[in-house]
C-alpha cells in the first residue's frame, strides 16, 4: 500500500486541488482525496460546484492501491511539513488504520483519517464531463467568477471546453482535469443576468460599440515595443526563445571562427551554456510551470541589479565550493597565458 513521491510534487498536488475542498458540514468533501494506482498518485477535491483532480507519476507502489481522504483541517500542517523538506527528497506515504504517515529523510508526519469514509466516484464524474456532446445552438453559460478563480493553481495555461448552458465546463491542464458547474441563480435568489443569449449582449452593447470597427485582438491592440538589449524578459516563453537564439548565434559564430583560439572557445562556452540553460528551463517548466515562471522573474531581477557576480560567489560558498580557489586558479592561468604570448592582448584563456 505505501507509495513514494518527491516532496515538491506532493506539495504541488495539494496546491492544485486545495481550492476545491468542500465545506466542513459535508464530511466526505471536507478534504483532499489522495489515491494511488499502479502508475499515478492523484489528489482530488470538490464542493459539488467545482472539482479538481491532479495526478503525478509516482516511483513505486507497494502492493494494493492507496486511497484515503486527508481532512481539510490537517492540510495546512501537511503543507508546512512538506515545505521543510528538500524538493527532490522522496516522501513515502503509508496508510495504517486511522493514520496516514508521511516519511522523509528529515522527519515524518502522521495525520488522523477515517479509513471507512467513502468518496464519490470522481473518475465517473470527470469522464461524464469529458464525454459530453456539444449543444447545436452555441452554449452561453453563466459562470461564477469567484469559483473560476479556483483554477488559478491548476496550471499556468489551461484549455476550456463549453458544451451547453447547464452542463459543467471542462478545464484541462497538464496532468489536471477539472470542471465547474454553471450558475443558474446568484446567491439570495437574484437572477444571474438578463443576457441569456449572445444576441441580447450584442443588442445591449450596440450603442457603445457601433463607433468602432470589428477587429481581432492581435491586430487592434498595439504590441509592446521591442526591448532594449540590456533589459531581461520575465516571461518563460521569451526566455526560452532568447536562450535558443543565443545557442544558434554562438554555434554559428563558432563555425565561422578559426578551428582553434580564444574566439572559438568563447563562442563554444556561450553556446553550450545557453543550451544547458534552455534544457533546464524546459524541464522545470514541464515539471512545474508556476515555479518556472517564478524563477525566470527572480532571475531577471537579479540580472537587472548588476550584482550576479556577488550572487554567484555566495551561491558557490553555500554549495560548499571554494570560489577563492577558483579565482586563484584562473588568475594563474591568465598570468601563464600572458607570459607564453609575451603579454599580447587577445590571447588570454577563456574563462
């Protein structure tokens, strides 16, 4: 029954579904359902208005499938415990009687659960939403914007499918499936909207919009001006593009350079570093898009500060390296190269 998952991904499963947890008066929905089968760990939550299910491929399941509901009152403590673990640290999750135990190298945590508490057939619910057929007349449902915000942690980009006015809207992310029920009436019995059809919206806004010519957003809204070359983007997609462009530019310049020499070595070093950075960013974005966006934004601010040399020095010391020794070795190589070349400029070794 035990299964193993790294701490970061366990925390992410909770973060992606926690907003959908039901109220305390419905015990079966007041928590996150944690399940595991032969391939995946699942986290599922719902309050009947929305449902969110996230999954992650685990590294091993010992024996029969795992299924327990983690009470909402314990989720904060669990999330705090996870945050104290190293992100890649494996966490073993075990169910024994009325306890679920999370065990890692730097401690463990036990949570009281009700092993006999049944959970709804979330697979059947989501399958039903996924297999809905589209209405022929063009769906125009009313969605509660407060409930829609619950999907903010599902993924950085999601796909949405609308099939009918009174059927659940499907939300799809990377290893995430969710659904939201349309709102028929607002709270306190006030009608949702007078705009029951798209034609009504068009008629209501005709006076306001008639002065403008219909246009698509990409054509009608000015694009951001090109960045000056010293500015660093905070967007993941643009950063990935910049890294690929730098790789191609450097490899091209490398091939145009002499077969040996400092210019060739410099272009090779820059191209290789850019390619490695792209591969790392691509892997991070695949594993956790939100974390990738955060890291890219933080890195952009560090680069703009002009203090990355100090940051790198501190990071090297924190990791147990000796930057003083690195610097001394480089200075020695530099001095030797100057001696060998008679002090002629342009013949120093690449860093």
